[in-house]
C-alpha cells in the first residue's frame, strides 16, 4: 500500500464541477483583482474569526509582513516569537526592518512558552508573534496579559490553525491581527498562493488595505510605502466553495487524529509521544505530529514501505545561517532543538481512509519491534 502525506485528488473530484463553474464565471466577468469573490471571502473569514475585518493578500508570508507594518513595527524594533516554526514567521519580522527575538517552546504543544516571553522584553520590543503550530493555539491568556502590561501588539500566526479555538474563543480574535495562509496544503487551501489578515481594529484594517495596493489611496497617490499583495478573484472563488466544507473537513481531521492516537497508544504505549489537545483548546490537526527516538531511521523505514511522512523544521530558526548575525547558538533553546530532532508528521488529510491509517500504524509497530 502507498499512503501519501497529503492527497487532494478526492477533494477536487468532489468539488470539480463547482470549481470549473465559478472559474468560468470569473473569467467571463473579466474582473480578476479585488472583486466580489474576494469581498465575500474576506467577510466570511472575518465572521469565522469573530472579528469585523478581513483583508485578502497574496499569501500568508505577506499577511505577517503587512500586519507588522500596519501595527507600526519597523527599523530598530524587536519582535518576540518562537524558533520552532516555518521561516516566514521570522522572515517577515526581518523584512519589516525589525529583529526577531526568540524564546523557547512548550514541550507538549510545540507552541511558544508564555513563561519565557517576559524575560525577553526590552525597550525595543514592539510585538509578539505566537504561532498556533500544527493546528492548536498557543496559551494566549498569559500572552495577552504580558502584551497589555508592556503595550505590545499581538500578531497571531494562524497559518495552520484556521477554525481552532482557545477557551471558546476563535483563532483570529485573540490578538491585534491574525494571519492566515491558504497555501494548497492548508486545511483551507487555494489552488495557488493566497492569504488573509483579520482584525477588529478599523485603523489597522484600513492601513493593511492601503499597504496591499502599493500604499496607494486614492489610486496613484502614495502616502506609505506599500507593495503589491492582493488576493485574486479566481483563488477567492475557489476558496468560497471550499469554505462551506471547512467544518466537515476539520471534523474528519479530528476523527483521523483520534484514530491514530488510539491505535498507537494501544500498540506502543509510551514509546511514541502522540499529540495532546489541551482541555481548553479545539485542535484542527493541520498536522498529526508525533515525537520519537530514532526519528530519521523511522522516516527512512516508512518511506521504504510506502508511507510518506514529513519532518517540519529540522533546523530551528535561531541556528539558521541567515540569522547568524543575531548571535544565537546551538543549545540556546533546548526544547525547540529537541523537537527538531524528534518530531515527525504522519499522513493527514480529511479523506484519509481507516485502512490507510491502520497500515501506517502497522508499519510504525514493525519498526519498533524489528
């Protein structure tokens, strides 16, 4: 049996006719940029996030950069975040002219440790970017308290966590802004690049709307230095179709995660650390990520027997060559480095079949008993 990490073919076959219909409508309308499909999608994502404003942009990386700029982060400022995340989080900080300041993660959730944040704050600190990694929110109440105490902006990196909840509150309403990615592999994925920022702050929303069109308002009159980062009509039309199915797809992911955990625990007990879902959280399982010794050997074995896996973030950001000048060293953030050596993500998508999951777990068991 072959089990892919992600298979979008069944999903597409189920919505193919709708997709082709709306794409024809967009092309027939000759309105390709910031039209009615974008407006509808912005409104729906804002409503899902329990906020007032959605600003569609070209991708999730731009969502982070535009958020930082709209929140007043710039040259000489510092922004606190996690080193165990995709490069775009810290890359956006650096592109804004600010300095990424890293703090370690919680071992059980992979998310930024709120207890480590306050010690990293200086008079240059302007914002915190908590990343809701793999589909579960960071512990936001203490982060919000720290931010309020020190007058810092909170920019949620929610690229992997659309639809997730924290103590009954939605991802998207837990900070000054929240940034979504609709990269094709995401729980709500476009057929190309796409992103969005949501906020409850009308001034920030207005700034972001101007920044995404070269800083122009009215057209051809530029008061801020923006750039071209717009969500196009074709991607928005596709995402409008997919959005209606997001809730169902999340529940399918949660069921698949539950299946994995039950099978792994029953067979291997504590030999494998399975994902936790904190009591106050609603996890959307963008990834199902386990922790194991001999992680690289396990990946190699699973690949040989037809099971595709992914190792996300094998080199934490604080030791990436591009950030060498920040002065961090190996050993500075031991839990992030431990996660980088132990974490491996198993196949996860809404349409994954129980027999596929059973095969994956059987092969993991074979590895541990051989």
